[in-house]
C-alpha cells in the first residue's frame, strides 16, 4: 500500500511563492513615479491595445505586471467597487486605501485557498491636493500591501530598476524630468534596447505606455500620454538636457565663434486629453 503524498504547509506556501515570483519576473517592468504635479506611470509595453496602466476612479490609477487575464479581472473588480461605493455613499469615500485593502484581501484568499496563486503584482496610486498627500500602494501576489513614499517598481528586474531610480530620483521633479529618469531606469534593463557603443538606448514611444494622474485637473485626473504628447518629451531626452548649474547660451550672450547648439531643457508640453478610459495592464504570460 502506497502512502499518500504529504507536504507541510510551509513547503506548500514556499512552492506557491516561488511559482508566482517566477511568473511575475518574466514580465516587463513598470515604474510608478511621483512628480511635482501628480503621479507618472511608465510601462514597457509594445502592445497598443492590452494596457498595463489604467484608471480606477476620479483620482485613482492602477498599474500591474504579470498574467494579463488575472490582473485585468482585478482591475474590473476595482472599478466596480469604486463605482458602487461612490454611488452608495459619496465620491470622496472612494480612496486608494480602500481599494488597496480590498485587493489585498482578495489576493490573500486566492493565495491561501487556491492551489494556483495569481501571478500578478499591482500598484494603486491616488493623487492628492498636494504632493505630500499622494499615495502609492504596492500589492504582491500573497496579499501583502506596502505604502511606498516616492516610487514603485514591479516586474522584470525590479531591484535593478529601483536602484537606478533611487540614485536619480529627486522630490518635486517636473513631468519631463520624471519621465527621463523613469525611462532611463527601464531602458537600462530592457532586452529591447541596445546601442552601438555598448550602452543601453532609450525605449521609444512605440515601446512605452505612459499615463499620469494630474492633480491640476479638476475632477478626472487620469490621462494618457500618446503620440504627439509623448514624442516631444522623449526626443528631448535623446537630445540631452541642460546640465545643472550651467545656463544655455542666449542671443544676447552669443559667442563670436559659432558653437554647437546647447540642448534645451526638458519642458512640459500641454498634452491632449485622451480621456480617462479605465483600461488596465497588458502582458501575456510569455512576455
């Protein structure tokens, strides 16, 4: 008579954790960065239809990495929760903390009660009236939730990207500078970028999904940066930025001998409103 297979609860949880981590690590990275006027979402995502970033409510955004079908179902559940709570009580009662706690409970139940955990990692971001009131919540596959102060990195080589961001991140950066720092961090570990001199090239607009929660908008803060709104910012990154402490030459102080043009500093062009469509992440298990 054969003995039934037995594994300790600790071993089962370790196996589930390892399984989920492997699935998440195969995904392309996502960075969520705070800047002076709100929260910036940057995702390496070549798909134009399967989004990794989306809107949950008026001033709440969502970003995810991992298995698309699983975190898309979570995004839809978050939208429904926000709509029902806002309709039943008040729109001010819908907060990022409420949605993050609901996600944490759902992910925790799935991790402990089902044989297969969700291969997802989420970020729920809420933009406040001031930079000090912005909130970033990072949720892992086992239901753990952490309140991050400045930025969140998920998927892929998250540790390397986080180290790069920690080195270059400055509180109160403008949109252009925050985008430059985020794209450089993602490009440093992306297999899709390579340059002739051996260093990583920057990800192009076609390889990126970018959105913001803009605190200056009166109601729906979420908007996507697409095409004409995104390319000028990325082109300024490719051209370079003014070195801190140096002033670009002006017509009044132009040198007598013609010199190469000084690259212009990053600006923040007015981006057309793409509408706050509550779309979410886009990543298949094979990516």
